[in-house]
C-alpha cells in the first residue's frame, strides 16, 4: 500500500502538467468550432456530463455514494449556475482577445479567491500576499492597456475573461461548501449537468449557430477540457504542494500562446510579456505558505481552464 502511494505521488506532478497542457488547448477548440461562443460552452458541458457520470459510476464503491443532504444539493446547483456563467462569458472573451490573454486573465481566480478568504475571515493579508495581489492587478492592467491599444475588441475580450474569473471564484466558493463529505468527481459531474441545463436555453437564443456541421472541435473540447484535463488535475492536486501546482499553472498560458501563434499568427508584444510575467510571479508568490494563513492557503485554486474543485 505504501509503495503504491509513493508511486502515485511520483506521477502526480507529471499528470498535473499533462492536465494543464490539455486544458491550454480549450481556447483553440472554441475558436475552431463552427457554432457560437455560448453554444460551444453548452456543447462542452452537454458532451462532457454523460462521460463524467460514466466515470463516477465506474469508480464508485460497491456500497454506493452516501445520501446527499438538501443543503449540499443547493450548493451544488449554485455551483453549476456559476460555472455556466463562467464558461459562457469566458468563451465570449476567447474569441475577442489573444489566446494567451484569455487563459491568463481567466486564471485571475487564483488571486481573487484568497481575497474572498481575507474578507470573510476578516484578516488583513500579509505584506507578501498584499504585494502579490497588487502585482497581479498591475499585470492585468498592463494586458488590458496593451489590448486597448490594439483594438477595442481585444480590450472587451480581456474584460470578459476577467468577469469569467469572478464567476469562477463564486463557483469555487459554493463548490467548496457543496462537495464537503463527497468526492470531487461526483460533485464535478453534478455541477456539469446543472450547467448544461442552464446553458441550453441561452444557447438557443444567443447569436451563432446551435448545431455544428463539424463535431470534431466540440468533441475534442469536451474530452480535453471537461474530462481528461480536469480529471488529471483533480486526481493529482491533493498529492501536490501548493508551489508545485502554482508552477503547473505556468503551462497553460504558455501553450495557449504557442497555439495562438501557430494557428492564428498571434504575437505577444513587450507589454503583454511584462503583464504575463507580473501575473505569473504574483500567482507563485500568493501560493507560498508564508504569503497567507494556512486555512486560506489550502483553498487557493491552481488554475481556471474550466471546472476545477479544490480539495
């Protein structure tokens, strides 16, 4: 048993990195899909939900899952609603800004979540944490300023991704309460189902095609972002120290930027690189144990990229 645990811990970081790399391709598939942005968010969940429930069934114990109290169900329903809002707004932002920006600004939840922790626990952040949060804010301002100089649409895309990060922070807050006493995978599957139901009417009335003529990008989006990427991260996250998952976060915007360059010829300006460096550094600093109280530090999410439930 001990040998198996050591082996699992040894592979945790490579699996986390693989999950992050897989998630970084999400914005590419959103752009390649021949449906509208909200519609691609709906199909990501609609295709991913049954696959997640199959995984839950395959990994469930013979005794079955414990009964879910009504209060927990309410939290999970709220989680699905916030997750639907996160994806809808994020997908709108993906098509209006650079791919690296869409991933990076979306990861603002990595420092918005500890801000919520400080506010609810009525404790001032340490000087290190406060410096990191200010640094992240400056990084986002740099990215937004550079996007505004390129076009108003790029600035709109960055702001939409920031709103998506706020939605995702709310999702993390309620899911943290909703998954108490339950596994991460069943909670993720339930939230995905609720998000599918919420997005269905929005996808019907939103601009853009609903039915795709080419299912390949949507199938790859659901399999990569909603099942494989999140599955690997949820598996590996409890076995990793905070700094390791913080380093793993650097993979997503880097690979998204590379894919944006290869597919769409997107080139990052010096101001973009400076903003990215500030946010990267801030996320790594805020994840250090010395930067926050222990009860807040363990709740800082490693990345956005979709549904990800902290342990």
